[in-house]
C-alpha cells in the first residue's frame, strides 16, 4: 500500500517515474513539485490546442487564394488584357552611389514581383538599361528570365514612333495632375534613388525633351507629412493597382506608407474604369528585397525604404 505522504513524479525527458516522500521535502520543494505536476497535466492540453491552431492557420492560408507558381508562370504581359505601358528610366546611374544602385535594383525587383502577381499585368519596360545599373542587376541571378522588356536604348528611341505628347514623365514637381490613366499613353518613372538631392530632375528632363509630364493626384485624396515624392516601386504599384480597377484613393491609402500619411480626404472620384480586376495588395510591412523566385513571400506594398525618386 502506497504511503499517503509520497507521490510519483515524471523525471523529465527520460520518462522515469520516481516516488518522492513528501514529508521529507521542504515547503519550497513541495511548491515546486506541485507546480511540476500541474505543468505535466496541462502540457497535453496545451499541445492539443497548439495543433488545432496550426491546423486552422494552414486552412486559412489555403483559403487565402495566394497565387501558386503555376498561376504565376501563366501571368505573362503578352497574355494580359492591360496594354498600358509603364517605363522605368534607368539613365541616372551616374548620380547614384553603389549603395543606392543596389537599392534601385531592389525596387525594380519589387516592381517585377508586383506586375507578375497582378490580375492583368501592365506592359513593363526598363529603358537605358546598361552600365552601372545593369552590372548591379547582374548580381541577381535569373533576372534575364523575367517577363520584363529590358532595353539598352533610352525610351525616346524605344518608342521613336510614339507622339511626344503620349510620353508622360511622372514628376511630383509637375503642375499637370493625371486624373485618369490612358492606354494610349506611356508613363515614365525616373529610376533614381536620390535622397531628395536632385529636386526637379525628371521634370527638367521632360521639358528639355519636349514630352508631356504629370503627377499623381495625391492631393485630391491624401495629405502627406512629407513631400509627395515616392519610391520607384510605390509609383509602379499604384499605377498597376489603378490599371487593374482600383480607385486612386484606395491605391494611395493601401500603398503609400502610413508614416507619410496625415489622413485621407472624403472625396473619392474613381479612376477610369478599364474593365480590370482589382489587384489585391498585401498589407504586411516587409522590405522589397525579395528574390523573384520567392514570390509566395512577396514583400509588402508598404515597404520600409525612404529613398525617393523624382
């Protein structure tokens, strides 16, 4: 017959059961023993709950309609119903340090990932792609397989047959507000990470070349704490979202980092309805340096980079 003053305890990892004489233990040791007994009793329940939580998470991820690789491989610009052309002008590599060149290529990487995931990808061009920027991009193995039009010539040669008024250089310094996107136009983003040191550069280039220029209608929907200068990837992502049916306001609120926003205004004119599906934007706060072959973990729409383009 077992003594009333004894108890059995499980000796940790090896599963050995020992009999302890409680009467020989101090008050502190008894408390520890009771605590250990409760731990053993609750462990099984806790593990069961954890398994249920993991099972639920897997189900939620499965039901989240995250694009699979087969779907992503089928998302080609040539098959897209969206014919809007967006160009990143990479003619500014001499104005960037090696560090900023690296950041610029990461932003191009993010642009590619966003376009590949869009319901209807835009026609994405990277022009004047040579020299330092190309050498930096070559560090990213496999970029040559991207579904992107990489052009060594500048955009005015690539689109030599296009009317000058249909080439629209985007600049926050422009007085022309773009109210809606037009598939006949070609929208140009300056591929420059400059830390606010080259104000008005893109506007000046557009004026010197005699092409059109304009700025996004941010003022109509948001008040920003800083200048209305966004990174290459933010501008690109906004354009892709609007091309896919999103309103300007929704695109701005979801994509422009919250740290820059003061608040959204009440008016919400809709962007031109071009019959596209709305792009679903991620809202987790990650950086844009995700390799293209890891698209299941696409970085957030609100990246942490503060470097602005003109």
